[in-house]
C-alpha cells in the first residue's frame, strides 16, 4: 500500500476510534424540527448502523418550552436561548429550523465560526444570504446541508450537486411550493374556495409562517434561486426573478384552461440562454397529458433537462413534518460520515461562483392564455384580434362563453408563441378599448402547440 493511502486508512481508523457519537443541536422544534427529532429517535438504530456511531440530539432551542409537542425529550436538553445550542462545545452539528432571516443568519454564521457543521431548511435565508453562509463555511472547513430547503422530501439538491454533476443543465421546470399546489389542486378537482383550502394547508403545517410567501410565489422564487445556483453554477439576484403568485387566479380561468386541455400550476422555470439564464415564477397552463400536470396536492415535482441525461423528473412530498425531516436527517447523516471519515471528498456545491445574469422578463417568449371581459356586440373580436395582430401576436384559438347582448362576457384567446414585450403592449391597448371591461387576465402556457 502507498504511504498516502495508508495514512488515509489510519486517519479514518483514528477518527472512528476517537468519535463515539455525533451530537446534534436543534434550533426550532416546530413542524420540521419535530419531524427531524422523530426520525432521529424512531430510526436511531438504522441511523447508527449507517453512520457507524449513534447520532443523538443533545440540545434543543424553542421559544416556548411548555408547549406540548407530543415528544419525549431527554431531560435537560431544552433551552429558550438558541446561542446555548451554538456555543455548546459538545454539539457537532447545528440544525437551524426556526426560519426567517434573523436570528437564523447570525446563529448559523456563529456556529460556522466555531467550527460546527450546519444544516438548514431555510430557503428564504439561503436565497438571500446563501453566498455569505457558504463562503464562511468554506473558509471554516465545515459543511452546510440544505437538502430540506427545496422540495421537502425530494432529494433534488443532492441530485443536482452530485448525481447530475456530469451534465450541462439546459432547463428546470418545477412545482416547488406544496401549499400553492395543494390550493390549485383542490380548487381544480373539488371546486373549493381559495381561502378555505389555504386554511387547510396551514393546518397541515405546509405553509410558511407568513403564507403570503407561499401564495405570492416568493417561496417558489427562493427555491428557484437555490436550484439555479446549483444547476447553473452561479448566483442570481432574487429581485431579478420575475415572480407572480396564485392570489389572482379565478375558478373561471381554471375552467377555461380545462376546456383547452390544460391544468393550471404555479411553475418555477429556469432555462439556460447563452451566458444568461431565464428564471421566472408564475401560474402556468400545462397540457393535461404532461407528467407535471398530474402532480397534485402537496406533492412537488422537478423536471431537469441535462445535455447528457436528457429528461429527469423528481417527484414526492414537497412539504410537511416527516418528508422534510427525512431530508434534514439525511444531511445530518451525510455530515456525520464526513466528520468521522475526514476529509470530505464529495463534490462541492457550486454556490460561490460568479454572478449569473437573468434574462429580462420582457424578452422571453411564451404561448399566452388571455381572458378579456368584453361587451357582447359585433366587431369586438375583430378589434381585439386587430390589436394583437399589429403586435405580431398570432391567435391559435378563441372561446367566447355565454351570450349577453349588450352585456360583458368572457372572451378567451390562446396565442401562438409571442414575445412578452409585445403581449404587454397589446394588453395596454386592448384595455383602453371602450368595449373592454376589467383588467385582461394573462396566464403563460408551457408545452402547447407553438
Ligand atoms: P414552525 O413555525 O413550525 O417552527 C419554528 C420553530 O422555531 C418553533 O419550534 C419555534 O419555537 C422555534 N423558534 C422560532 N424562533 C425561535 C427563536 N428565536 N429561538 C428559539 N426557537 C425559535 O416552522 P417550520 O418547522 O414549518 O419551518 C422551519 C423552517 O423549515 C423554515 O425555514 C421553513 O421555511 C422551512 N421548511 C418548512 C417546511 C414545512 O413543510 N413546514 C418544509 C421545508 C422547509 P416554539 O415551538 O416554541 O414556538
Ligand atoms: N411552505 C412550503 C411549501 C414548505 O408549501 O412548499 C416547503 O418548503
């Protein structure tokens, strides 16, 4: 055996001999924290077997230590000061599951500065401060696990970081907000109201502390920023990601979409465009027969197209206690192995490389679903189609539903592929027609006839 190889074997044996167990400190014991704790304790034996030594929770920070969480916590582990977790010299891995920007950011940076490995499911934090956190970890020689931050229980971070590393990624299409998909699915399949279904998603623990992050598309944009970073090897500014949520979606548009053979989904879309990237989040109509159209409820799906592997679709529960706990515990186990085996030889995350420019939204092309509320009188359709034509927008299909002479009725147009800038200009002109009432509705379509 070569001297260097022998040294690695000896170091590994020494590390395994020295470390009898891995100590974990949890900051936050809510939906994801309890899932993480349940898996670490419920599957302790198989985790010990896979890691090589026991993995134990030795400290847990919460706000309210009296709250019944249905867990039997070891005596003395609870604290209300998260710094107790960060400064505890016995803690090897600090797991941040409180959410938000502060104190989460400072706690993670402090843990890293103290040479501790960290795990987080906090996509909002990573989308904004990810570069800073990863850079600090690299300098300190510690790992940052963030599998739980995108897609709940779906191992998409590891897939992009490691399993698909050989590819140039061409595009990503994702349903990556469980709450929005749950709401849209129930509105589509059960004719339920938006508010009613949102309350149900909150009750199930899927929604963010501030659910406007979910329904406003912001949580999806946070996750898209993380995916773009992993897939395209550079950071993007969150503010450059065009973001539109589902709050303005009406049952009427879901119905019309059905008539055209489409399902309405909140999609995160990223496409490689030369040296730039197209990155956007908005409600999107997708053909019924597409696999992503069949993703219902809290399920998420991420379709990745690589230049070598072609199409890959990852599917699973995108939110919730145990699914997200599964991702968090996998990170803890992975890091435990690298603590024991020293030094990590895994492929690094690509988060610290150059900045990637996002293609301006008005230069993208798409198929568009447009719904106008127009007076039911002769000549209106030709006025609208004339404006669209003058702006280079070609019409694929038109539906007018109902008859109300002199009254306003919905007039729905499905276009061929058009330029966003042309569509926006045309809508301003159509809106100014005396025969058109209300703001026109625009929903982008992926995968229809070009
Ligand atoms: P919860 O609101 O359910 O839990 C938050 C936990 O953090 C609670 O236990 C709370 O204590 C504790 N906490 C909050 N602030 C402090 C503080 N200053 N000091 C000590 N403890 C504190 O959130 P989730 O579990 O839903 O989310 C956690 C993170 O995981 C977020 O970043 C979220 O975006 C992310 N995430 C959530 C998913 C989900 O399905 N819910 C899925 C994927 C990621 P107490 O219980 O006493 O109030
Ligand atoms: N609120 C998020 C969702 C949690 O609904 O998808 C999972 O990241």
